[in-house]
């Protein structure tokens, strides 16, 4: 009896992990919201301490999510 319960729990856990991964990589479609959906203006800082052409606010945000950065071109992320 305990073995059957364990097997069912393992199957449920595997199902949940697979569902989460599919959702995470957008194989399960879902609505993704942007700033424009909520009328939020993107803040652009006037300060660029490292003089790389990217304002410091954007620089900090992008370096915290380095996996999404492929190439910078004209102030927009290309290849996302």
C-alpha cells in the first residue's frame, strides 16, 4: 500500500515539474504583460558612470538578468 502511494506521489511530482518547465519556456501559452499594458513609462537615467552608452538604470537591470542579453544595439535588446 505504501509503495503505491509513493509511486503516485512521484508521478504527480514529475508531472508538476514537467508542467512548470513547459510553462517557463512558453510551450504552454499564457499571457505575458508588458509595461505598455499598464501605461507604465520606462525610466531612462541621465547618468552613465561607466560611459558605455547605456544609462546606469538600464545597465543595472540588464546585468542582473545577464542570461537574456545577447547584443545591445541602439538602446534596445536584439535577439531576445
